[in-house]
C-alpha cells in the first residue's frame, strides 16, 4: 500500500514533470529513491580495472551484456545491440574478456562494458554494452554517466515481455553527469534497460538509483546502506 500511495503522489505531481515521450529526463533533484547501486563492493582496480564474468548482481537489479534474443554487432569497434529481446526479459553475459568490468576513477567504482578488442586491451574498456534487469518493474530511475569525449550514449528501456518502451540518445562529455528518468504517467513497467555508446574513449555508469520513494524535498536517501 505504501508503494501505491507513493505512486499516486508522483502521478499527481506529474504535470510539473510531464513531457511527450514515453520516458523523459527530469531535473536531478526532482525524485527520491530508496535503492542505490554504487558498485563499491564490486572488485575493481586502476588502469584497465577488473574483468567480471557472468551475470553480476546488486540488490534489486542484475547486470549483463545484453538480453536473450538480442544480437551483438561489433563492426564499429563498439558493441551494438540489434533485435528485440525474447519474453520474458532475460539477461545474458558476454564471453570472458568482452563482458563487463569495473574501474576505479578517483576512488569511485564504475561499471563498464568491455568491447570487441577484449580485456585487458585498454581500447576495450568502456566500449561494450551493459544490460540491467530489475527484480521489480520501475516507474523511474537515475544513473550517472561516467566518461565521454563528445560521442553518444544510447539507453533503451524494455518491459518484462521484452517490448521496447523508449530509446534515449544523448551526446556525452565529462560534464554529462546524472540522468534522472521518469516514465510517462509514472507507469511502473520498466523491467530493464541497455546502455551502449559510440564514444572515442568509451564510458561507464555509476550510482544507479531506483525504487521510487517520493518527490525530493521531503526526504533524501538517508545513507548508503542499500549500496550494491
């Protein structure tokens, strides 16, 4: 019942945050979340960082390379996902060396995909795709984009059947920062999303926030005990 009440609160406030797209970018300080995955507990390192094998998890969300049913194109030197996922939405890991990895940047761990060159080639770090699957469907989320040298990042959002909800493409640089994203009408049907990029230096994600709590101003995330 608390979840329903919070959702009603968000719907009532939607006119101030509304836009025409199925999923819209809203001000970073407009939403509050109770779950934070900051990757600090994941093994990591400096330089090219660490490679991760298989599907990896945080509390309430897991990460892989792509979803079952998607094909991987690598002709551009970056991972590019094509095709619609099969139902139900299911994570797949990449092969060892071209799956996921973490890297430590100024004391923070960042999740990156490893591209076609394969780990530990420095040219692979950040050039692979990332897929995230939530345990429970979400009406909103936020994440930090780390890195970027004037290329682009593309996020595609899916429901639990694998049907695409929306695709968001943005130009990125080191000042891109946080993306705070809200489903139109606060509909809680975002089961997962993918991240891929076409950036010369590649990029990663950090500080994934989800499980909508309330509009900001009432209470913020109290601590980092929910970290993944």
